[in-house]
């Protein structure tokens, strides 16, 4: 005897049975189709939404911390409440030497200035940074290079121009090697840069003029005063691990009360990114459970139609048993119908979801960052189909077991 899977007559019978009531079969198949499509689209959609949100922080270190001078909230050692203080280069040297969890760090200074080239002028933000800034906030270079450690050590009068500011002053002309004036002081352009994220540190690179930090302090008469310090923590550490040491260094150097939390400001971006990761995990789980609910509705539909089919074919199964069909033959027949319905509709649902996600991915592509991630990995698609296959088979098990227990004489008498 041929196995049922290779018996062409068996397949014809399955198709004929499902086609006997087209409306019922279509509605059940649509439930399966929509359940798999919803699960696949929600799963891929959650990944794509996460990708789009993470674009806002692309290029920005996720373990970023910052320290900046605040306002005294406690009068201490002759300094009144509400007075300000300035962080210095010497403070940064101590922090870098003593803080336990700093991998990369950069002084950051910021002010506005008037830039001029030829007859064109533009007001813009001026940033003074160190070489490690590029490891904390990754720039996208259009031309040339970024500020490096040699520029800072030699206080070179060089500038990296933001893409938007380069267009404002030079148009289509390359600014490399040319000199621009910032408040009357001339700097040679060594690069044109931008950024890929929406987040920024003291201003967007695209809209700024970036100088070596030492050059900026000297050019604008800042002395040894610095704006603030940004840093990243090494793997396994948190920026917050540095807070106690930094607070102790700055409190001692600037006569700040040891318990005055407002006098020294701290920013820990890793906490924000942890919150975002938790949000994305919650959205993924929500998408999974909503999709799973749709999938289960389709499985229940499969079970219901199998019960109805078994009830309608009780007489037929009795005749089959009377002429020698084994209980296993009846069981395989019912399960085959359940499996075919599940596989065909489930595969169609996954294919439809992949098509929709592909269109969404093409519509949200970024010229620099590429695709957002609206996609359904092949392994996930196979997993969804197999899950529905198992659940659909399980849904047909009870009706199949009922069909197997039908007694021939009782079935023949059934009306």
C-alpha cells in the first residue's frame, strides 16, 4: 500500500473535501493566512521600527557620560550659594588619571562666532574638541580628515567645517586647504564632516566649525577654562562608576561642598539607552503576543472546521470502516486535510508579510545608514510556518481521534 503522502487519489480526495464547502474553507484559510501574516508583519515591523529609532543615535556612543560645572546650591568656604565655577584643563588631567572607568574622553568647548570666506559670512557654532571626540561621536567625512591628537598638542590653527556650513560659504567649491575667518582669526580647512544621527553633543557637526580644543581656548582667550568633559566607559563598566571620584576631585579643587550635588553636573547616556532597549524589548514582546493571538485564532478555526467535517462525514467513515479501512487510514485522512489547509494558507500569509515588509523597507531606506530593518529573516519565516504546521496538526488531532473511534454499524445508521 502506498503511503498517503504519495497516493494521488488521497490528495484528490483532500482537495475535493475542502472544495465541497468553498465558503467555509475560504474563511478558515483566510483566518490562518491572516494569523501568520499578522505575526510575521508585527515581528518584522517591530525590528524595522527599532532600526528607525536607533538611527536617531547612530554614531553616538551608547556608554557615553559627561561632566560639567553647575551652580553651587550650598554656601561653602566663602563661596555663596548660586555662584558658578569653571572647570579647568588641570581638572581634566586629574580626572583622566584617577577615574576608574574612562576609555575615551574629550574636552568640549562651544561658542558662536561669525565665519567669513571672501564676501560670504555665516554665523555658526564653534566646537573645540580633542582627537577622541571622533570615537565618541562618529563624524561622517565628506572630504579631508577630522581633528586628531597632533592638532590638539600643537594648537594648530585648523578647522573642520560642517557640511551645511561648507555649502553656505563655499557652495560647490571644495574648502580643503582654504582659509576661513572665525571672528577675525584665520584657520585652514582640513576637512568637511557631518553626522548621521539626530543626537548631538553641544551642537550638530553639520552646522558647526570644529577646532582643536587647545586652539579654541587660545584663540578666544579662554585660558585653561574648559566647557565640559565627555567620556565613554569601557565594556562592562558604566559612566556612573566615575561619579564619586570626579565629584571628589572637583569639590577639592574648587571649594565645593562634598554633598552639593547641583554644583557638579553629570550625564549618563547609558541609562537612557538601557531604557530604550527595554522599550524595544517590550514592543517586540507585545508584537509577538498580539501576533500569536491572531495565529491561535486561525488554529481554532482549523479545529472547528475539522470537527464539522468529521461530523458531516460520519456516515462515509462508517462505510469505509465496514469495507476494511483501518482506524489509522481514517486518522491520516482527517489530519492530511488539516495539514494541507494549514500549510497552504500559512505559507501564503508569510509570503504576503514578507512582501509588505520588503516594500516598507524600500520606502524607509536611508542613503547613509541603509535599510531600517523591516524584514523577515528566512529562519523566522520557516519557524512561523513550522509553528503553524504543528499547531494546525494538533488542532486536527482531536477530530481525527473522534473519526478513528467511529463504529461502522453506528456510522452507517447515522443520518
